C-alpha cells in the first residue's frame, strides 16, 4: 500500500461516489472551492499494490492566529473494518497536519454514530471536538419512494402548506448561473435577521456555486409569485445524494409557503439523475428547543425524514498548547451562538 497526493479528478470522484455513504463533502470540486478562497488543501489517496484506490480523504487548512488546523469533513472514505488501512490513513492525516503547521486536525467521519465508532476514535488517539464540523445530525429521504409516498409520510401541516402554495400560481425557476447567488445573498440577510444566525458572505456563496456549476453539480431553485422572489434553495447533486445545502425565504415567501415546492422539484430532478437519497442537511434533537435551528429542523422533519447521526467531529491534537486556546474559544462561542 502507498499513500500519495491525488492528481486525477476523474479517478477521485469515481472512487468517492462508489461509496453510497459519501456526499459532496469529499468531492473534488468542494476543495476547488476552498482553494479558490486561498486556503491550502490536502487530497490524499491510498492505493494497493495494483494501483487501485482503496482510500481517499480531502481536507482544508483553516488559517487562524491562535493556530491553524486541518479540517476533514465527511472523510476519510475507506473500509472502516480494515483496521490496518484505517490506522495507516490516520497516521498520514497526522503527518499532513504537521506538514501544514497545524495545531490539530479535526475529522468528522462519514460514519454512523455508534459505541463502536466512538471507541474507534478513542483508539486512534482522537478526542471529541468542542465544535461541530459540518452536519453531524441529518434528515434523509429515500428517493426510491414516489412523490405520493413521500407526501403520505409527511405531516398534515406540510401537506396543507403544499396545497396552499399550489393554488397561488407560484412558479419555479432553475439556474446554474452563479449570478443567481446575488438575490440569494440578499434574501439570506433577511433570513439571518429573522432566524438570528450569521450570514455567509456573497463571495463565499458565489465561489462555492461556481466550483460546483463547472461540472453541473449544483442548481439554484427559485420560487416566484409574479416577479417577486419568495424562496431559493441551493442544491448540490453529487454521487447518490442530493443535498439541501442552503435555503432562504423572504417574509412573503414564508407567508405563501413556497419552500416545500422547491424541495419537491429538486427531488424530481434527483430521481431523473438516478440519485437515491435526498439530504435535508442539519437537524437538531427534538428536545433542543433553544438551538437556533430548532424551527427549521421541525420543518425538515415534517417531510417524514429518517434521522441519521454521524460520528461527531473529533480532534487529533498536534500542539497541545495552541489547541487549548482554540478549545477555550470554541467552547464559549458554542454557548453564545446556541449551536
């Protein structure tokens, strides 16, 4: 076995998408986005003696004065039952962290939460991170179900909203043009003020859209009433998953319940692409009523999602002193932001 830098987008994506649990977090283009923002990236593959890829992981170096760290969301992609391979890959992950002058490496594996997964993290020398890395608790819909079957499993309240929206002559537009991000950003500012979260910058959203649009992996769905934009969804299609990455709704859009129509349309497109899973992305526990995303989680659950918990983010510490500073800051930030 040999572990080396990845150089082929085609081979990378072929390997990653051959794993049904994987999504865009380990796609080649997600790291093109990170690179476009000036962040160092890492793409590594393990190959067997015949040159066949048996593991892949990608990460981004997050730069901070208190200490850089390497973030690996949704990876590594490998056979977790092959403990020899797992240990070799995590040894390489540590080496890459050291090479990039990181105080620690943060990993959120694409691995369902279990007592065994937590024990594996501990055995590898990792400790639970004070802050999440990407989504750790997701709502999933099986797209082998028909739209009628999905609606049957949805809440009565959601079905009423859909019927109401359908009577209002709401139209849906689709675009792969990065220019569509401009209106998305403006509505996001309204949504952030209403739901009390920090908005992403227009540059951040646009560069991300551009990275995925180059290979037709993203669509902006827009619901309109006449010329008025009600809601927009930023959907990524990669491998076996369509991901509801970001969504915004204007005040008028909330009144007319436009958002559910966008999801149904994205699900139709996903089926046509042969995609089997629709990921509503993050949800929070039912009893976590103070979390800032509690309301939007209730909306996602109204579709009748299956709830999936990933093994949470864990940290591989390289520089204990610098890591302690980050841990202290992140612990405080988590409490302040209610996340």
